[in-house]
């Protein structure tokens, strides 16, 4: 059985070109890039070249890119590092209700150190209202964090508008662009943010490679103390092979961005139209547009997402239910609850995230497999039975 993999938000395959770029640094070129001898300098040149490639992807300058081991680490460095560096100016943070747990939990951790956090709500599509962010600002606000795109519901947030409002008040802005960078155009100058997180894996780079971009002159306190790596902003010997693969994946993402987005969005719409046009009592989560090109998500009434996921898996189809970082939890997604979905409906969440190689035939196979699975699970659902009785009454 040929499996159909539609869970890119959890993990994506490594580009062959990125792997080829990495192999020399897993074999012969193993020196430490901080070493002054020739072997070390050769490796340093590769790290610097990768930094340049990643900077070009987001319209940035290479020295402003700080390598981390994950998007979660980049988000933590941004939230904690920026807030602590600005503590003398104020101790109030603003975040949106649909942020990744690495942002929300970093803010909660700071509350133990005397900070306060305002969580701004979203509308039914998961969109943050810039005016609501502006209304949440106080004289003590030093940092706002609103993600650029939400991988769970596909919503693209108005970060540029938010950043403009915050800049007028002298407030720093961080955006988590892990789901967006490499899939939609990202330009740090146009966004106007002060910090931006991105990771290699969502655009087919290696896991364990990510970065935080910081606007020139923006102070951040390191989370990892030690040596002088990353300009003193993140200590630890560089993961050279992963960084090099990150750089190559960034180059390819920049070259293929428009073509990938056009192809993926067409397949995404094919999936959305097929599911909504064929089966009843299914809700599309997030907006039709603007939306991440590779993402489609639904809530299926009267059925739990976990049962749907496992049933699809038995048919050879891999998808997510809720966010990737909470996929083993039976709790309803905080993103869907923040969007106003009731708990029972939010439990029926399914997220499809397409790969570069996903085909129309695979999308059609998923649509065809979906109906019988829903019918079987609803026949076993007490809530569906109650719904049918009430409808007949």
C-alpha cells in the first residue's frame, strides 16, 4: 500500500539537495567553526554562507540571524530574551490567543519573574485584530508577539499593521514565522517587526536547525550562557551540518516559492472543495483566503479527531489532529477554542498539510476515503444518534 503523507506541519522530508550539502560536514569537514586553524575556518565559511542564504530568504542581513536548535528555542529566546533585556522599561507583554505553546508558555514563565501578560482574542477565522492589540498596550508594555501564520488553521496574521501600531508606541514586536517562512513571501523590512523566528524543517530542511532574526541594535539576553558563538547571543558549538542543510533548503525555498505556492494552493482548494462539497456537518477552520498554501483543516461534527486520524492511518493516510505539539493530547485545541468553536466540535479537528510532491490523485483518494470513515464513526457516536432523534422529532 502506497501511503499518502499529509502531515507536513509535524515533519517534512529532507530535500535531497540539502542532504547532499550536509554530508561533507558529517564526514570529513568536522572541525569546530570557532577554531582558528584552516580546518575550522573552512567550516566557518560554510556556516557564514548558510547564514547569508537564510537572511536572503527573509530579506535580512546575515549578521542579524542567530542560529538556534528549534523554532521553539527561537521563540523562547525572543520572548524571554527581549523581555528581560527591556525589563527596566516595563514588564508587560501582549500575545495573541492562538500563539504556539512555545510563545504562550514562555510568557507564563516570565510571569513568575514579575511580568504580566495580556492575551488578545481572535475572531472566528483565527485572525488577530490590530486595533485589539493597540488597545491592549500600556505604558509598561515592552513586547508584543503575534505569529505570522498559524499552521493549525492556516490563518495569515496582519503583522505589518500590528508592528506599525506598536512602533508608534515604542513597543518591540516579535513574530513567529515558522509556519510561513519558505512558503509565503516574508520580508522583515515590510513586516516592520523587531524579531522573527523561522525553522528549516517546514520547508524541507533538517530538523534541529532554526533561527531568530533580530533587527540591528535590538538587545536580547541569551538563554544559553557560555562561549562567544552567535555573537554572544546563543552559546554552544554550532551544528554545522544542520546549519548548512538549512541554508541550502532556504536557497531552494526562495527559488521555488511562487511555483510551490501556486501548486499547493490549487491542491489545497481541491481538497477543501471536495470535502465540503461531498460531506455534511463539516466546518472549515480558518479563512478560505488569505491562507497558508499548503494547509487545509476541518472540524467534523459528532466525531473525535483522534478516531478520524487513526482510521485514515489504517487507510494509509497520515494527517494531524490539532497542533503538532499537542497531537498526543485528548484536550481540545486552544487555537480552536480561542476561535469560538465549542469543545465538542473542536474535538473533531483534522489538519491536512501538503507536501511539495503531493498529487491531485492523492487528494482525490483522500476525499474518497473520508466519507466511509465518517459514516462508520458517526454510526457509533451517541451525539450523532441524539442529533438524528432530535431532527426527526
